[in-house]
């Protein structure tokens, strides 16, 4: 059981470039989310989805787009990368129908924007 | 304004002793609390959780205590082991926003042999 898989693990972008961070889960969870972790800031919610075709903004959504065409995949797009988006990005999935909110996280993508 | 606060950035404990990690929250709508453990270059892994209808939850060496009146929770690890050395995050979620976790900044625990 792979759980939550994120690709790539590392990425360096130039300012203004765009890219997509991939996230896939094989647990058939309805809820998926993206967080970023910055030094001394903990994890902050970027976007989330409660099911295929439904997405919404979290705490820090600016500069990012998401879509959810299938239950399994939840890609995060950086439209025009900025140095402020240098961070570690974590994708998570959660089985809300179990009555709790335990999130399973991927290994993370370390992104550097120069 | 931080809704979940972990005021101790680091904690050092001797192997075999108790580790106590603390967390405070400000939002009274939070009804579910979780602790995550994170090793360097890995994603956070779920450790233990507690619903607001309880004041204690235990799982092996890990116990979480919730004091709703004080808006405070703590994670106790007994006995502490060197493998417990990691960053521990406290997180909370509320009704109507299940799945949306609000995280503290984390506490780095070092367990010395």
C-alpha cells in the first residue's frame, strides 16, 4: 500500500516559471489537501478538496491552483513561481467518513525558487 | 494570530524519562486534536489524537491529555527512547472544517542516551 505519493521530491525553478507538483493516493480517501512548511511556521493549508470536482482555498492560496478530476489525484500548480514560494510542500489525504480527521502525508516536495 | 501554539521550540530529555510536550489553542470551535511526529526529509506521521469529548487518550507509550477549560493539551511519552527524537506538531480541526488541520509550529524533541 503506497499511501500518498508526491513527485518530484526536489525541484529548482527560476522566478516566473510554472510547474505542477503531483500527488496521488491509493486509499480511496475523499478529502485531499496541500500544505506548505516554512522554517518556524509549522504547516499551513494551501488548498483542499472534499471530493472529485470540488476544491476550495485554505489559509495561503495565493499563487497556487488546484484541480481534482479523480479521487486519486490532486495536483498543485504554481502559475508563476516567486522566491516566496520556496518551501517544502506536503500533500495529505484523509478518510473523513471514519469520523476523525487523521491525515496521511506524502514525503514532501522541496521547492527552491531562484 | 496563531490559533494553535507550541511555545517550546525544543525539549531535551534523558532516555527512559518522561517527555511532556505542550500545546495551547485559542479557537473554542476546535473539537479534534492530533499529534504528528516528523523526521527530517520525511512527511509528518500521525501519532495520536483526542476528541473534545474526552480528556485523555492513551496508546502504548503515548498519552494525550486535553484540558478544555484551559484550552491546553499535552503529549506524554513514557519512557522516552532515542528513536523518539523528532519534531512534534500539534494540530486541531473544527466541526464543519473536518480535514482542515491548523498546526502549531512544532517542538523539536531530543532524547539523549
